[in-house]
C-alpha cells in the first residue's frame, strides 16, 4: 500500500521525508536533504542571501558594495559620491558598538581605516577608545554624530542613481546603506552640475568670480570636521566693523602738539616726511568700517598714552618697510633668535614684551621666570624685609600650583631716545599668566608680586591674551569657553560658548572689537566673536589637525591659523572665506605666527625647529622660478631665501622644496609662497614675533 503525503508548505513535506529517512537509518541521505533545505524558502524555492542575514558582516558588505560602485562610477561624479563613505563608515561602527559587538566593531574600524587616515586621523583615534555602548553616550564626538543628522548635498541625478542602485542590490548590502542614510543622514538634493574643477559649471563660476561649492557649505555636522572647507555654518555674510577705532579727540590734540614740538626740535632728514605729516597719513578717522569709540568702554587716556602714540608715529616713519614678494623680489627679513639651554624640556611657553626688553617663560614646575633680554638688572620698587635685593637680570614669579601654559605682557613700546626722568615709562607694567590650576594671575613687573587671582574657568586655562589697548584680556580653556575679563573686575565680563571641545588658542582683532578662538580634537574650527555682543559672527573650518596658533593681521582684514599638520590657512575676514593654504612646516605643530606691520609678510615657527617667512599675497605666477640665495646654515638643513625655487642640501622637514615640488621620502610639500626658511640646530621654536620695526624675534629651547 502506498501513501501520498500532502502538506500546505514545502517545510512540512521536508519534515515528513526527514522523519522517514531517520526511521530507516538513511543518515547520509538525511544530511544531504537537510543541507539542501537550508537554502530553500518556505515555498521550496531557492532562497537569496540578504544583507540582514549576514549578522555583523552586513555593515562590511554594505560598505564594500557602496565603495565599489563609487570607484566604477563616472569620474565627474566620484568626488561627490565619495562624501558618502565617511558618514556610512562612522555610523556603521557606532551601530556595531551600541549593539554590543565590540570585537566586530574593532575589526570593521581597522578594515577600512586606511582610506580615512589622512583626513580624519584624530576622529579615528577617538573611535578607537569608544568600545562599549556607554562610551558612545558619553564621548563628545560620538554624541555629536548620534544627536545630529549628517547633512549631505547631492546632485539630483547622482541621488537617483544612488537610490536605484542600492534598491536593486538590496540583498547584497544595499538595504543596510539605505537604512543608515535614512536614520542618520539628511540628503539634500541640489540642482547643479557635478563637482569637478574642470566641469562647465565650475569654469563659468570661476570666470564670474563665484564659488562652485556654495551648496556644500552646510555639509556635515556643526562642530565636527568633515574634510570640507565649510565656510558658512553661521551667517558669514554679516557685515563686520574691521576698521581701526578712532583716537580720542583729547588724545589726538595732545599727540599732535607733541609731534609739532618734536619736529621743531629735530627737523626730519631730507626726503623724509615730518612727524606731523606721518601722523596725518596714518591717523584713524571715523568711518563706516570702524567701530565707534563709545562701543567699548575704555579708561581715559593718560600721559603715558601720549608718549606711546608719539613713539608709534616715529617707528612707523623710520621702520624697515616690507613689501609683498609678488613683485618678484623677496624681502630680506632678519631673525634674532633667543635660545634657552638646560631647560630639561620644562618650558611650556615663551613671550616677548612689546618694548623688546623682556622675555617671560612659563614652566611645568608652576613658576614664571622673566629675563631682561639685554642682560641688564631688573628694577624693583619693593625691598625684601627692608633690605634692598641684589640686582639680577631675571626674576622668578611663584604662585601657581600647576603648570603654567601661557603668559602675556601688557601693551608697551620702546622708550623714546630722548626720554628723561620726567617722561612716563612706556615699559610693560603687568604680566598675565594662565595655568592648569584653573586660575589666571595678574603680576606686577614693578613689585614682582601677584596682584590679583582671577577664577571662573572649570578646568585648565590654556591661553591668555591682553587686548590691544590693555585693560581687557581674554582667556580660553578646557571647559570649552572663551572668557573676557576687565583688569578692574574680579569676575569675567563675557563668556563665549559654542566650541565642542577644548579651546586652546585665542587672538584679538587689532581694533579690539573681535576675539578669535580655535578648538582642537573633534572641533577643529576657528570662531570669531563680537566683544560688544558676545555673539559668534564667523566660523572657519578646513583644518585637518588640531589648531595650534592664531594671529590677526595689523590691517584687521586677514586671519592666519596654523595646525599640527604643518599647514597655515589665511582667511578673509570680510568675506568669511579661505584665501589660501601655506605648506612647508613638518608635522608636530606650528606654535607661533606673526604678521609684519604692513600685513604683507607672515612668519611662523614650530616643532620642526624652523622659522619660515611667507608671502601673504597669492603668487601671480606660482610656476615661475627664480634663483634662490643661501642665507644661513643649520644642523638640520640649509636656510634659503626662495623666490620660486629651492636650494637645499639635506632632505628634512626643515629644508624646503618650493614651487609645489614634492621631495623624496617623507619630506614635506612646500608651497611657492614661502620666502625664507631659517632652521635651528635642535631647537623647537616656541615663539616668533615681528617688532614694530619689522625685525623678527624668535625664542626656543635647545633639546639635544
């Protein structure tokens, strides 16, 4: 008798057959049937693999699918499509960590890490430490990614091609990519041509002087570096008051009277303008671009201010003028280097006074030491226990309880040549210092003692800077804030909040109306704050490493920022855009920047042991070469004055290749706007500064 088995599904039939085979002992046939059944769906048809069935491997398969499709796409679309890879990479990793797959997450991170290492090295180091779900909720960087959608502008045609491809290949990983895009990303369709510098749209925009990437200004997440020069997170078109603040009428009258007396006593040499003529040429007038005098409360002028303004006019007339290099001949800039020996790597910062007489250093041992740069004894108005202290060319200031990270002299100027006992002193009277003990201290350089301790920061205070007119000063620190203080107030007057990580660099605008701050780690942004309102008026992004130095040009129109990758970026403050990027320093950080008085030349110094001079103007013809002239020799490389080419004898980070020519090995690409390179023997340069006479002062520590 035979039986016919009926079942409503193929699964039921298979079960009956397997039971029969087991009963009869046909073990081999049973195993073959089980293997075949595993690849069939409930209707008995072959089952296709789906990305959802891959477990933790689905993210790797999805990423490979997307990456392969982008590589095989048309060249004109590749640049735009590659922007998808970073957010997909990040959110896939975070999904694995949140779901508890720590080992798989680390394997995924390592597998695709190489293609993001150059641009997102800091973020990758952060993700390495995020291995558990609680870490994702606590880490500042991952919180930004989780709490905000990643914005991606895409050409309409590219967008539809992408979605069609992912849906067609959903079973091979496309569904995972669609899920990540829908959950964590915000794709904005844009009606434009492909992103390519040689595309028709880019050529037309370039001819019109317009930007081709205006639609990309909102890409990414605010506060997170995305690898794109995001110029307009806020409203970068807001009008700014970048002109110099006009002089007080009473002060102007007193200065004019003093200049007239000086001209009468010492008539100018033949061919030189008189001091009155020079004053009229540089006099600051009320203008639309200038901030009104009454916007920022300042103490009334004193006799010392009159003497300082007169001396500024003299220096402006008599200084060595520096023009830009664009004309074809580079300026012969001189550098005076001060080297500290036997420091045991304990010095954290170096600062020169504006009168070029004093130098101060902060140390890891929590004290400050001040030297007279000419070796002369430092005077003191206070005696110790009624006994006059022996003369010394240095003083130690003790008070902080943790390492001192920044010092700043109050504004000063070199004393006039004809100064007598009745002439008010123009030397610096005060010194500010900031420390890891969360405090800022104000020191008297006459009594050599601490006058005030300012408290308010919730962590280490990384930097402190006097304002251009004194009285006000700014600080920044670990608590992600920038604070502005008044010399006569124990508490801060302004607090600027907006950075997403440590704020480690600050700088003042020459007119005192704006403050610049820079953050590191995940942020990598430079922000411009209004001192009057406390609002952020500009945000500049584009650095790939942590920002290690900031400086605003004396003309108030250009900002320079430098990073740990050895790059300098010049920014146009009025437009809120990048002017250019200067390359030449080795990795390790550029620690100091300074502009010439004319704002035509920039000097930089850093961990690679070099002082470099840069042309601010964009080269008229970057491919045009001229002869270089050797101007000095150091232990690392030959220092060269460069007019478009390179003179170098040893391959190192200090020796430069200019004209955008890359050297062999791991040497650095150097842009053609470098004018000179001054290498030291083994001394990282902590501070570099243009004096008002356009001499460059540099300070570093010899580290054998």
